């Protein structure tokens, strides 16, 4: 009988750093997926609520995971930590003529940066929230890659993720794309700190992790409906036979958005 890892449960008094350690311990216990088969299909364009449903399924199946699945799981397991900022960090590296990609979940608590994730390499996953700046955290990852004989080529930084598991927003995976071949060391550091400043300003304006897309809700959801396949639109029509009853767009949009929020 293979033991199934238990999802961590926290007391209200448990400090955030201890919670992060427990979340990382749980992710590590699921183990890295070396099989070559992707057990969970993750589409980055899905709304947050759909990705959180997938994360719940991961906890039930308790199958081995890869780095992107670990990021989604990390978001799901830290949703109730409202004082914690979470944002994706993607790396592109070069080694022996090939390019490799990796992603972790960056975290910021009390002005200190860290990361959650999973990797074949211990030094490319969990980072305790002890780094004073975002650049210190990224430089630590860069040094870890160097010890693995990888050369860091690009870093993609997303914005803070909402703590609302029912949010219909999409995760912003690559707000800043930094190409190290085109940046000096100092410019690279400045761009990292500029991104950190942008995240702080976004949160300070009330558009941060709690509900960052109230104003962008229509912008996010409309393209998804526009990109939907014809049979999906037809299936909606099948569920509502009175297809000839078409209200004006201005009246239909609030009702539809309200329905999405309830879902």
C-alpha cells in the first residue's frame, strides 16, 4: 500500500514561514514525475477557478507532478494566506546545445522573497522567504543553475495571483520578460527591482492579490468566449432552446458575468 500524502492543515496561529515549509514538504512528498507522461493537463489560459479545481483533483489523486503542476498546487495551498503575495517565475536555460524551461511560484511575505516548487534538483525548487529583494532571489537561482552547468538565458515574471479561488481572471504569467543576452548585470538587477516595485504598486492601488481583475473581468472573459469553438457555443444553445430570444449585449454582459462569479 503506497501512502498518500496528507494535505497540510494549519492553525490560525501557525506562522506563514512554517506554513510554507509544510506546503513545500507536501509538494515534495508527491514526488517529481519521471515517467514521461503528464498526468494533469494544465492550460495556462484557463481562469483561476478552473486551475484551482484541477489542483483539488491533484490532492485527491496524489500522483507525481512536474514544475507547472507544483506552481498551481502551491497557489491552491496558499490561498488562505492572504498576507502572502504569490507570482510565477519562469526560467529558460541553455546546456549542452539544448534549452530547458522551469517554473516556480515566487512568494513575498513581510518584504522577504522566497519560492515554492518542484524540480529534479533540490536547489531549484524551495527557497525560504529570507531574500531582501527579488533580485537576490533570482541571483540565487542563477547561481544554482551555474552549479548544474546551465546558463540562464531568460527570466519571465508574472504579477501577483488573486487569493480568490473562484476568480475568473487568468494568471498573468509573463508581465516582464528579461533577456539576459540583451541586459547588462546592473540593468538586469534594475529590471527585477522595477518589477517588484510594479507588484507593490498594483497591490497598493487595491488591484493586487485579493481581486486584481474586477476592472479587467470583461477584458479577460470576452476573448475566451470569442476563442471558444463553435460546438461549445452551440452546446449553450442546446441547453437554452429559446435561442431566438437575444437580449442586447449591454444587458447580457452583467448577467453573464454574474453567473460566472457564482460558478
